[in-house]
C-alpha cells in the first residue's frame, strides 16, 4: 500500500532524505542519522515528523512493516533488530530530546 506522501510529508522528508541506501553518509548509527536530521531540519519539521510517525503506526498497525517497505524500502529497520514502531520510538527519543 502506497502512503499518501502529502499526509506524511515531514516523515517522508526524514526517511527519503536520510534513511536510504546511503544513510551511513549521515552517521554510523540510527541515532547519528537522526541527530543529523535534527540539526538540519526546522524544529517544526522535527515535531511534525514525530507526529507523523505516531499517525503512521496508528493508521497501518500490523501492516506498518509492509507499508514502510513499499514506500521507503531502501532502508530496512529490521536489519537493526527494530520493528517499525520500535524504530520510530528510537528516532523520537533522539529528535525530541
């Protein structure tokens, strides 16, 4: 299922812009990449991305991994041992500090 990227524009900016096959250009860990995004994005975009993470999990629930893969599949949080909700929680911990 393709996500309506207009409804998830801030999340798409984070994932498509930073969490892609070359994500390691921004850091060695997920936390490093999230910090890079946090330094470059406006505070409003950071908060909006976090709200959209919650919305995504609420909307897609058990299908969130499949929907994530279909839309941002060049990065796989499961390779790091994360479910999509766990991945988003890890991002939010860094972004909202």
